[in-house]
């Protein structure tokens, strides 16, 4: 059963030149750690900061693997 969109695993915050991918649970944090090359400086307030083109690819991968993502 799909996860309700009110409780996504990853919240996307788009600020134009930067996108924050905010994991909301352990599954999302683990998925990001397993699928992204993340440096300590890439984290901003608990969210992964990346360029929009990178964020789109990450979101597609997360959704393909069954995570719920919401803007």
C-alpha cells in the first residue's frame, strides 16, 4: 500500500538555485546515505542541499524505490 502523501519520507523544498531534500524518517535517511555521495557540508538544517538537476534525479530514484516524496 502506498504511503499517504501527508506523511512523505522526503520533503522537497525548492528555493530556485538550491533544493533541500529533507528526510522525515529513518528509511529516507538510510536511502539517501546508501544512494548519494553526501559530504558533511552537504547537509543544511537536517536536509540534503543540492542543485535542482541533481535533486530531480535523486527524487526519481527514491520514488522508484518506493519512498513517498512531496514538495
